[in-house]
C-alpha cells in the first residue's frame, strides 16, 4: 500500500507544480471574481437607485402607506406626479428610472403601463412598486388580513415521500443537481489530457523498465490514478470554496442569494458518485494511453468514448417529460452515464434509494474493473515502443490466462 501512496504523491506534486494546472485552476476563480465585482459595481454605482415615478389616475396609491419589508431591506423611493407630461419630463432629466401610469379603471382592468428610456430599469424597481401597490390595495381590508395579503403566495413543492422540497425562496437548490452534472463534465474535459498522458512520460524517457523492477503494473496505474484523483479534487475544492465565498459576498447585494440552503443529502450523493465515476474515466483513459503511441490518436479514441458519458444530455427532454422512463432507468445503471443521470433525475423527481444503491455498486465495480484492465493493457504494451496494441491484442491482454 505504501507504493500506491508514493506514486500518488509523486504524480500529484508533478501535476500541481505545472503552470497549466495553476492557470486552469486559478483562472476560474479569477474570472468569477471579476464578473461578480463588475456586477456589484454597476448595481451600486449605476442608475439602479433612482426613485420610481407614478401617475395615479385611479387614486390607488397613498404614499403614506408603508409596505412590509424584511429586516434591513430598503425600498426605492416613490415619487408621485400629477400628469404624465411631468413624469415624462422627470424621466428625461434622469430624476427617475421609470414611471408607471395607473389608469382610472385599474381596479377593473388590472392593467397599467410602465415607461423608461433605452436602459431598462432595475428588477427591484418593478418589485418595489408592486410592494407599494399591494400594500395600498391591502389597506382596504381589516388590519389582521393586511400582512398576509402583502406577503402574497409562496408555492412549496414537496416530494411524495417528503424527502425534498423547494419553493420560491430556495429555488436555487432545484438547479444544484444540474450544476453538478455540468461541473462533472467540465472536470472530466479539463483533466482528460492528463489522464491520456498518465504513463507516456515513463514510456518516452525509457524509465518504465526501471520502475517495473520495484512496482507492479497495477500499483503503477493505481498510484497514478490516485494522484490524478487528488489533483481533480484539489481543483474542485478550490472552485467550490470560490463559489461559497462568492455567494457569501453576493448575498449582501443580491436578495435571492440570502435564501440559499445547503442540500446536504445531495452533496453526499455527489461525493459518493463522483469519486468512482472519475476512477472509471481514469481507468479508461489510461488504458487508451497505454495501448497507443501517439497522443493525437488517443485523443480521437477518447473523444468517441466521451460520448458515453454525455448520453444523458441527449435525453434532456425525457427528463422533463418522464424522469422515471425505462431509458433513463437504463442510463441510471449504465456506469458511464450513472452519475449524470442520477443528478438530473434528482432535480426532476425522487430517485428510489435502491436504484441509487444499485447504480453506485455497479459504478464502483466498473471503476475497479477499468483500473484493472488499464493495468493489464499497460503491462502488455509497456515495452512496445513505437507500436500500438491492436484491438485483438488488447482483448488478449485482459483475458484470463490459464
């Protein structure tokens, strides 16, 4: 076991010290930070805090009525105008960002108009004016009913077994499984080059003969796979930490981010499936890299096999229509597509526990098998410099020997 860790540590240090790793790993947080900083800057320094104007022909709004707000929340100022010409002039002079015209028959038609220049007003302008309007309409009812009328409805969707729920406040959690699926593909694509070259360095500098005197092919492949897994987990940890920091900072300025909760059960499922899924990919890519002599040839073969991991995305419409269809059940148990399928089904429905358990067991067995196959293929082709293994020779390498 000590040799596995030594090889894994060596591979980890070699890859982490590369400039390409640092650029690829730190580039994502840097870009995310720039985007968030720009968004926050324009939201603060822009014209998003100018007052809201209105022309009330129906006598609906009384500026003395104050809407209910959450603690620390401030609504945009409300500014009345006697005529539409006065409101239009204020908009021209950039004293307001938008003005609403409430017609005389509003209580019957429930229709009104909003006017602004080329730059659309902030989303909070519409939300805040709606809060003012709702508070004034609710003022005609008894005091005990007014808070409930101002709060409005909050639809909550619950799974039949009570395992999960989401509403308008935590709707972000609905998209977490889909983020995890796309994130997995992103990690796979970004690390595929490392996986294909996992044994090429030793074959090119002719040190593989020396290494084989101290370690077995299984130890070499297994140790390198552990090192690559550690590299990917390091990237994921940095990116996830960056996302957490971005949310913590963003929730100060963006109200919707304040209601994000951590879906712990989903995070456990993601971790349980991510590690064997990555090990499966590592085994497949290593076997390809061991069987061929040119990196371009390996990339062509790997590009075709990557489609097996992208299969669930070809059935995206089916996830919406029937997430428990037989095709998706098959993809749930098929090892290369199980992780993404389970994530996408999790977002659309409740995945039975027995299906996830069986899918995970199949995935773990396939991952172990792929590493074993990679070791056998590498053992057969490690000394064949300049010669690729044929498909028949590859099958012969993994066939049980008498």
